[in-house]
């Protein structure tokens, strides 16, 4: 009776018969193979492609970028000026002593809204970049995420313009043609459209 287990009758008063049910020994413990989805080691694979050199070979020049920024600034400058004027007229007492903080804040908000619009409806290119056939990419050559795109065009542009627009001019002297904002968010401007 080593593999049988005696069960108690379900109802001993009505059914005095005892039941014997065989109990099988427990199966040996099962350990799944380690890394079952990996193929066995074979020849060493080729190193991953170096995206930096692929991106660097397509970098856009300074003047197409300058014209694209100028087009975008005209498109954003008008609504930003209107918003800043409304803020200055309606809340001038609240902003008294803050200097240019309201206009900087309005500029950051307007650039973020413009970036969201361009990312959502224009496939990730601003109007200026689309006209100049250039685009913003990440270090691996892909389209940036919405978060990176928004940060680049709002905070990155604010950083570029803080000190006499030296952040934008930095692209003239940088080996990767990056502005300060692009260095901050690890993005590049290359030729082509999305």
C-alpha cells in the first residue's frame, strides 16, 4: 500500500464501502532550462552599428538651421508677443519687479505648444525645418520621443537664448553642430524630413 491511499468513505452510514485510490509518487522537481529563448553560443556576433557616425555624416549645416529657426520664430513670435502683451496689460501689478520672467514663461509655453502641434500633426518637423528639409533626431538616428521633442523646443531653446543667443551660435563652433539645448537633450539636426 505504498502507492495507495485509503480514503475515508464519503458517508460511512450510507455507504460502508472503503475506497482505495492510487497515489502516484510526486514527479521529480521540474527546473526549466536557463535562458530557454537564447540560442546556443556560436560565433561572436558583429558589434552593433555605430549610430554616431551615421548621424554625424548627415548633419545639417548652420545656415539651413538658421533659416528654419527664423521661420519658426516668426510663426511663434507673433502669438508670443500677443500673449506677453495681454499678460503685461492685465496682470502688470502681479508681474511688477519680475523683469522679463513673464515673457520668458510665455515664450516657453508657446514653444512647447508649437512643438506639440508639430510633433502631433506635422510628423515631427516644425514648419521651418520642413521647408528647409532638415529634421531633429536622437543620437541613434531615430525620431525623438514627444517628451524629448517638447523639452528641446521649450527648455532647450530657452537655454540657447539666455546669453545673447550664444547657445544657437555654438553650433558654428561645435564638431557635431549642436546647440547648447541639443547637447542638453542629446539630439542632432540632420538633413531630411520625417
